[in-house]
């Protein structure tokens, strides 16, 4: 590493910036929806911008994984670690494998893949893939992932007799919040996996950057606009209206 010639003058983490962009989308779309009285069902603000939350959330996580496990400083202090030795191969692993194996190599422990939050993370990854590799099809798409979003009341509430493309159901501000909160919890769990050696040599993960969004914060914004957060207005799927 020391013998390689650098191609750039400086380096800086990117994941935190991407995460703040994710939060910006949420609050911008929420306030726009309340101000302009866009289709809304309680916390759900109809928003086509919300679709971008899934690819962006995965970009946040992939960036963070590389920053935490494969940065120049990590490669220096962990140069004898197998992960560094096989890094070219490891970077070709799928995201789930990276997420589980990277901390296993450096910290000797990893995420609980049976947890609800890890399942939510996999849902985000699946929908991200189906957005990036979108197929204009009635037979292919994130069927299981969409069922999970519906069960969690994350997708826009849709009566069973209403037919629409699956991506219309994720055109809601709540999908952005779901992505934000899922990544926030993952970062907190990753923070807890760090070893003292890692924190001392490479610096601790700054988890405060990756802050989730609570219902209390949302209610405060609804109150600013004088709107009841449990009300429904001009619902795009024809649910009860004001």
C-alpha cells in the first residue's frame, strides 16, 4: 500500500453524505406534501421521489462497508487479515455476504441474520435490485418484499380491489423513512461489533450521523402545518377522504 502512487489529493467518507441526502428527501417530500396538500394517508405522503430511497439506502450501506472494512487505513492496520488478502475477491461478493462476512473477519462477530431489522434490510436490497433491473412484467418483481412492506404498513395503503404496478405502492414518504431507520439500526449494530483495537487504530464509527426518524418528529411537523397525522386527504387509491 505504501509503495503505491496515489491518484487523488485527498480522501473522505461518503456514506454519511449519502445518508443525509436520504434524510433530505424524506423531510422535503413530507413538507411539500403537507404544504401542497398532495395525496396523503396519515403519515404516507404520495411521492415519486420516494422510489429513489431504496437504491440510495443501499449505496449508503455499501459505501459504509467499504469505509469501515476496506479503507486505506484499515488495509494498513489489518494487512495480515485474510479479508485484506482476499479483498479483490471479497468485493465481488453479494451484499448480504459482505454484510455478514466483513465484520466476521475483522471483529470476529457479525449481525444476527434472523433479526427483524436484517429482514428489513434484505427487503430494501431486493426492491433496490428490482428498481435497478426493472422488468416491465406481470410475472417478475419483488413479490415477497412487497408483501413484507405491506405487512409493516410501509407501502402506501392500498385496498385489495385496487390494481396497480408494484412501484406505485412504494411512492410514499414512509418508504423513505423505512430505509432511513433500517440503515440507522444497522449502523448502530455495526458500531456495537467494533473491537477496541479497531477503534483505537482506525477510529470508531460515527453513528450519530446515521440518525433515524421517530413518529414524534413527524408529529411535530404535522403540527406546524395544523394537520392531524391520522387524517386522510385526496388518497390516490380512493381510501377514506377528508
